[in-house]
C-alpha cells in the first residue's frame, strides 16, 4: 500500500457548538479577529450572534462582508489589506463556501504577500497562514475541512483552484442549527455539492481506504436524509446532512476531485453560475464517461443508490446512475445544461479552460477537450 497523508482540522460538531467560537479563537492566541461573512448570514442573525459570542470573551474584531457567491480576486486583495491595517491576528469565517474560500484567500495573501493569482495550483504557499476558525452554515462546501480555496480571476474569467495543506483551517465548528435558517434551494444545492465531492473523491486516482470510507458514508447519508430534511426540517436530518458534508470534505480534501468539478469551475468562472446548480447537470454524464475505468467503484456507488446489486458490476453502476438522475429530477432542480447556460456557443471555450483545472489531474479517465464537449452536448 502506498503511503498517504490525511489532513483535517480539529472539529467541533453538534448543536450549540457555535458558542465555542470565541474560546477557540482565544486558544489560537487571538487579540483581534478578522471575521468574514456575507449578507445572507447577516439577515439570518448569525453574524450578530458571533459578534455577541466574541464580545462575551472580550475579543475585538473587524468585520468584512464584501464577498460574492463566487469570491473575486479583488475582494481577497481588499480583505488582506484590511486585515493588515486593522492589526488582526486570527481569521474567522461563518457562511458557505464563498465566505470561507474568501477568508482563506485573505489569510494567504495577508501572510504571504503578492496577489492571489501567485498561488494558483498546488503547493505554492511558502509561509504559514494566521490561525483560522471556520463555521460552515451549509452542509456541502467542505471549505471548513479542505485544502482547497476557489477564487475567481476576474480578468481571465477563471475559477482558480488553490491547493495547499496550509489552507486547512485550524478549527472547524459545525453547528447543524445554522441550517434551520436556510431555504430549501440552498439545502439542496449544498447537499448535492457534497454528493459530488464524495463521488469524485471515491473514484479519484489518489483515493485511499481512509477517503473511501468517508466518501461512501457521505453518499449514503445524503441520499437518505436530504428528502427527509426538505420535508420536515427535523434536527436529526439536518445533523445527518451536516455529518455528510463533513465526511465528503474529509474525502475530497485528501483524494481531490475530477472532471465534474473541472467543468463546474470553468462554467462558474466564465458565466458566474452558482456552483451547486451545475452538479445535477454534469455529474451523471461524467460518471458514465468515467465508468469504463472504474467499474467496481461505480458499482459500489450504485449499490448505495439502489439499495442492492443489479446483476453485474457494470449493470449495477449503470442502474445507479439512472436512479441518481431520477433523484435529482424529484428535487425539481435544473438537470439540463440549457437551463443554466444561455448560449451553447460558449461551451467549447469553457471546455478548453477546464483542461487546465487542477482537479482534472486525479480524474480516473483522461479527458480531452473533445470529450468534454461531448459531455456538454449530452447534458444540453
């Protein structure tokens, strides 16, 4: 067996764990926290809740909320400058993947200098980052767990993948109660994002026993508990989804991703499409494309989706992908590329950009621009 590493933060999980945010920052030596979030969390009251928690522990803070759904390079630069000007020493984020990715970028540029573009790719960060304490408000992005940060280069219209062990936060605080204020569409998109993380991590060329266990459990939990969470919003179902998001984050952070995410990053960078909307469209055809090179693993996924085997491994895998498409359709979300992309003529350019995405390196089957265009045509 090859030697593998498995990097995760310290994790606090459970109802009420948000109350420990300031204590965690104190443990990191905080005197002034740089807090990143967005308007949605402000309206839901969670930002004010964090303010009160910090105040109870007599911690000063500076609040930064200039973050889009796909965080921009200039927002990272502005945040890093404010971090330095304000004399902050710990980075904290509460929100979905966008505030957390922006916070990672801010911590990176504030401590290492230069521009965020200087760190695109893998293992290009040279200096340690300030301590980071992250509190996810969705059950899907995995940014509170992972070695990834995704930032949009506005000039190139590209979502940059930045990968480094130093981007793993020191502490992740997952309080499922934050999901109670999320609308159904965000619950769905986050859960499907986590599902795609788990599927791609499981079939990755650098997957291991540790990541396989996490990935398969995440798939099982999402398929079983997402419909329940949408129907009755029970805390048990929301906790299961939060667990799934954490497991999927552990898996993809250490096994990386694949073709589905390479295309999703390219689409999101070029067209500013919300990340979670892309996977129901692209994940099934990408799974079919990858099937010939990982039949047994696709069959294992199929068994979870179907609740049992369907004859041969290939038959089980094919039936599992078909059932997954039904699962997406029953959620009343977009499942065709034409529903999220207005102009099909832009697709070849998107595929040409996706070839350079770091996630493609660990896809189980080599994919050319022509292969990606074919996948987009099938998805249209």
